[in-house]
C-alpha cells in the first residue's frame, strides 16, 4: 500500500516538474514586435548596450520601421524597449540587462 502511494506521489511530482519547465520555456520564448510609421527618409538611432543588433534593409516602399526584440533569458517587456518617432528621426533604446538576459534587436528599415 505504501509502495503504491509512493509511486503515485512520484508520478504526480514528475508531471508537475515537466509542466513547470514547459511554462518557463514559454516565458523565455516571448518577444516584442512593433511597427513605427516614419517619414520617407528617416534617420534611425539605436542604443543597445548589452544585446545584439541586426539591421535589415527592405525593398518595400512603405515608410515603416519594424523592430523585434528577443531575449535568450528573461522575457522582454514593453518597458524594456522604447521607440520614439520625432522630427523625421527614429530613436530606439533598449534597457541594459545582465548578459544572460540581454535583449537582441532586429530592425527592418525601408
């Protein structure tokens, strides 16, 4: 009887651990995406102290700058990335974080 209860308890604990580890991976996979309406030939300034930055030029004639922020560690929050369009310029700033939680940025410009 004790052996059966112990097995059930171990099975329940194992299922709980597997489900919790899956939830942690889902949180890490979160990213942030934005599209910014810009004038035709806007100047783009990017400040990202810890993370990687990739800039891709688009052949699309639209006047939108798009960005995607991802992190190999902690999830990316709206407050982690600020983006401002003002006077024909786009400024994107990323909050500094620890190396394992860095925010990597991909920016697509027209």
